[in-house]
């Protein structure tokens, strides 16, 4: 983490010498990441549970929503993204309720180099090549209430995931700001979801369960140029 932040700081310091433009941007993201490993883990958990009670899946890692904040200096962007999704298995009858909820969140710190593909009038198209590191958290919480007796439990898993990405960015200038739309694909190499230094999450086949933030990312936002 410290080495990655140092790398970003070097980019800022070296780039500022020759800086021509500085812009800040913010965008809303809608992402269709695969999370196939976690989906398979949730299905196995559901199968095990349905041998006891007829539980059902309420959610299973649908498309995630989030936001991105970044700064662009010349053709280099440094950005922060927040993503979140999850899954839920639930059962209820006259005797009580039982829920198991999985909350998955990711904090991405990244850097990209933007190639200018087209620029005319108010229109501009860029092709970013990205790399980043994601700090992921998976919180698994269980809750049951049967005949008035309440039981709660929780487990917190963490992983560090490295990724690459490519995309296209369209910007349209309006007065002192720009409207921004982005589309891209991220390929992320997920680390182990660790409960502690000795234990990590595995499925029924003893395979490592990973976050798998790989997939398509879309965004809509605004750009504020602040200097030349």
C-alpha cells in the first residue's frame, strides 16, 4: 500500500513540472462484475441450508453501484472508486426467521494514462489504460429468531486485489464544466479472502473463494477544469 501511494506521489510531482491542464471529476458507476466465485459459494451454502430448512436466495451479487472521484493532470489520472454489492439467503415460517447476509465492498485506488482519440469543438474521446489495487471487505452476518430466541454472528474477510483495465471516455464541454460518460472493462486478480493470518474462505471443494471484481464498468459524471 505504501509503495503504491509513493508511486502515485512520484507521478504527481514529476508531472506537475510540465503540467498544462488540471481537472477534477466525479461520476456515478454501475458495474456488471462477475463475482462468480462468490456466487458459487452462496449457492453451495444455500444447498447445505435447504437440507435443513427451505431457505431461498433473495439477492446474489447483482450489478454493483458506486462512485469514482479523480484528478487528471495532463494525460494521467489518479482516482478512487467505491463499489458495493452482496447476497442474502432468507427463511421464515410461523416459528421464526433466519437470514444470512453477505456484504461485499471494494475501495479501489488507481492510476490511468489517457490517450486522446478524438477532439473537435466541444467533443472529446479518450482511451484510458488503467491499473489499480482494490481493498475488499466481505462481511458475513447471520441472524435467527426462533420461538423468541435470537442468535447473531458475523465474520469479516479481507482481500487485496490487483487489476488492469481499458475503456473509452466521452466528454462534452458546457461553459466551465464538462459532462462525462465512460465505459470500460476491468480484469482483476483477486487475493484470498482472509479471516485472519491463518484462515481464508474456501468453497465445498476446498477451492479459494475470490472477490472477482472483473467485468464491465459504466459511469456518468461531471468534470471541472481548474487550471492550465
